[in-house]
C-alpha cells in the first residue's frame, strides 16, 4: 500500500510509509487525476504487465484509490527510466 505524498501539475508522488522511498509518476498530457485523489489517501500501485520487460512502451502503472476504487493509469513510455526499478 502507498499513500499519496503530493500531487503536482505533471506528476503524482507516492510513498510507502515513514523513511521509505517516494515514487514520482508522470501524469499523461492533458489528463487530470480523479477529484477523489487527495494527498494522504491510501492507494495501490500495480504494474501492467507485471514483467516490465514486456511492456516498456505499451505498459502502464495503475493507481487504485482504495477508498473509492477509482483508478488512474500512467504510461511506462512517460517514465521509461523508472520501469525496471519498480
């Protein structure tokens, strides 16, 4: 489980808890997060496909807002340098 650490105009930042790493994911151009996504909210982050080598260009991360079940996708092609590290 992650929490929303910050929401910027071009990225969303998630953390795994105190003293943990913060992950920044680029928001797709001209798309906004659902209004339910707020700083401090619990979310789940999943990688599609689960093997990053298979989807570096067409794959995506899906962020699920745990309180509402709403989802949002960020694309590997926008963050290709981070894909292998997650």
